[in-house]
């Protein structure tokens, strides 16, 4: 007679969640993430907007990764009212972008080969160097999970695991960079044309977030029409909208009739409107390219909304 204490569905803990390649990558994410922000918090130090962003990014990624691993181990993700495959794929892509940004910002602003003056001294330098190394390893761990879970050609998968779904996360992330530059003395309110560009960025961002949210919540089947067709139509409209912004923004910011074709020599470093306008223009073209690639992929994807 079997033991009455044994669960009817097998073991309570799903050890395969950490024994698989994806599980190993997630375990490394926890180890590298904890090590990184511990080194920074202990002696490495951080300050300003850049340091706060790095710590917030590492803390957020570690917390959600711990939640994912705990749910996988206990199989409790089946109790959550969301599409688990879409959620983990979307988070892995977002964490990859956040950790990559932090892995660039922290060494750029805080790590130097020369020892800082006392009381920090060489110990602080060593901690910052170690934190920079582990920040890079953390990015590689998240990128590995994205590579392992990405849908292969001909494979039926959740939408967020497809190239089109992963691009949605990148598009939203790039839009956040654009918004950050817009609010940093970009002078976008001078012309109605540049205000139109801001409306384009906002509309496309909200629509992209809506697509991601519907996929993660598993509500793509309640639209009343095929979700894949909605994605294609929206992506096509986004390409047209971003194309208009890619033409209008540089004209009204860098044409001599409306703006400055070159950086003004008396423009202060760190608070120059021309710099912000250049960042917006650059990432407008980046997002336009992303939407064009997305449009090409979204016409041939096959996914299962409930995965």
C-alpha cells in the first residue's frame, strides 16, 4: 500500500525547473543578480540617477526571477490567471534589456582603474570592478534564457516567445528612452509638428503595451477577431506613424529654418536641448527599423495564446 502522505500528482517540488538548461540559466540569474547588487550596496557605492537606475533594475530583475523560480518549483504558476509562457518570455526579454543597460551604465559612471581617494580607497574600486563583471554575467544569463526559450521556425509557441513578441518588448523599451530624452529639455512643445511626433511615440507605446498585456493575461482570444491579424494591422500603422516622425522630427530640430544643424558651442554639457533632440531622432530610427522587422515577422507567426 502506498503512503497516504504522497501527493496524488507526484512530487510537490518540480526539480526539473532548475535541472533543465532554462532552469540553470534562471538559477545563475539569481546568483549573479544577488552578487551584483550586494557588491554595490556593500562597498561599491552608487549615486545619482544612473546609480539608482542600476540598483532598481538589478533589484527588480532579482525579485521577479525569484518569483518565477519559486512558481516553477512549486507548480503554483498554474494557479495564476495569466499565460505563464507569455509572462516568462516577456520578462526574460525585459530583464535582458534592463541588465544590459545597467551593465553599461555602472562601469561607465562608477568604475575606474585608478583608486579613488580615501575614505573609499582601492577597496571601493575592487568592489566596483567585481560588480561590473557580475553585471555583465547577469546580462548573459538573461540573454541565454531568451535564446533558449525563443520560438524556432515552424514551432508552435506562445506569442511573446516569437520574434514579433520579443520585438514588442524592445520597442516599448526604446520608446521609454525616447520619453526620457523628450522630458529632458528637448523643447518639443515649440512646434505642432514636434508635438505630433510625441503623439506618435505615445500612441505606439500604449498600443504595444496593450498587445503585451493582452498576451501575458491570456486575453487575446476575447478581441472578437484573430489576434494575429490585429497585430499585423497595428504594426503596419505603427510603421507609417514612425515613418512620419522620422521625417518630421529631424526637419524641425536640425534644419536651419527651425533649429540647429549642429550642436551649439555654448550648450551646457548634460542639459543641452540639442543632445536630447539627437537622442530622440536616433531612437526614432531605431524603433522604425524594429517595427519594419516586426511587420515582416508578424505576417508568418504561429502561436498558441494559452501557452
